[in-house]
C-alpha cells in the first residue's frame, strides 16, 4: 500500500520511521468483548508499540449511559485525550491487537470531534510483531496535552434518525456483524438484545475486509466488491451499524478509503451509528 496524505491507513514502515517524532502520538485502541481475558489494558501493559498510550473505548464514553461505548461529550473527550498526552497539533496513529478490530473506532472518534490528523496502522500490532519490530512493556505516563474538541453531529446517527430512515430510506444501512448474528440464527453476545437486524440493512461482515494472514486491510478493488456484492449502492449515502459501536467503524474506514478523491464531500455520505443496541428496534 502507498501511503498518501488523504489515506487514513499508514504502514508499519511509516510509523517505525516516526517513533521519535514528538508530534506523532500513538494510541493502542485494542478492545475485546465483555468477559474475554486478559483485558486489553493488561495486554497493553505486557507489550505495546514504543511510546503508545492506552485508549480505552469503554472509559472514553458517556458515563451516564448504561449502554457501552456511547459517545462522550466534547468536553470529556478533550479532557480524556489531553490526559493521554495528545494536543490538537499532533498526528494520532491508532492501532489494535487484532483480537477485535477497534482502531477504526478511535479514528472515527477523533474525526468526529474535529481532529483530522489521525491515522490507522494497517495490520496493527499483529503485523508489527510479525515483522520483528520493537515493543515496550509497562504504562506510558505522558505529559498532559492540550486538545480541543467539537463534535460534528453529521458523523453519527441517533436512534430517532434511523427510525425516521425506515420511512424515507434516504440512507443505506450496512451492518458489520458476522453473518449469523445479522441473520438472527445465533444469540447476541450482549445480554437482553434481540437477534436479527434493522429492516432493510445490508450485511458486510467486518472480518471479510482483512487479509487473515497479515491483518492488513484488503486492496481497494476487493473492498469495493465486498460492498457491491452485498447490494450496497456506492453512490448513495451509507450509515454503518453493529452491536455496540466498534466494528461498524471498520466498514466506515473501508468506505472512506473508497470515497476519498480530493474534494469529495465524504462526510456527508458516510456516517456511523454509535453503539445503539437492537433493544426497542424493529428487527428483520
């Protein structure tokens, strides 16, 4: 892959050459489903890319909402990100362990809160380790940064907006969950949630967008075929969905890469529903 200024992915070579750059801040945004051990934070302490801080998607979230991973306020996001040593002038590079591809969620949050200088490490920690690159253990304690945040509401959709979309069909819904969960043939891993999917949704399982042997995202032609093969019209607005607002952003990352010609108003064409469960939803 050739890294260009508007591609959200960067290579391991690109990052390795910038480990000592004080304006490049690395975040480990690894995530696992509830109950899966060891915790991502413990994995981070055991080994992480040098200089990386841990971005906890479960903590950088609305503390007053019982649902997981709901977007925090702009004030909280700015405070939490500043505590990680990140300032508004920095370039942020997010990666994950590959156990549950979560770096795109962090990437989209930074974009949502007005920080365009954010990238995702293609292949993540899995590829970094396979190439024999260095890691450090223990917690990185950075000097606090100065980060400003303003949420652009066009990056996310609310439940009420999507209920309205059931009538207008103005936006296509694309579900990132594995096919059995989408089809409702297996139980949801989240307690109390119904099986199935929002009516009219298409299904592009997020894991099918990666090369299983390397952890890297597949070439653009294969990404495009995955969406078109699922019946997605690439010329019309798209909203990505999942179970709790993490894997949906893998689809969003792929769509961003497919729709990134200079001058294209991609923000008006791609959005994500941030972790809304199927409780209370009509399901198909």
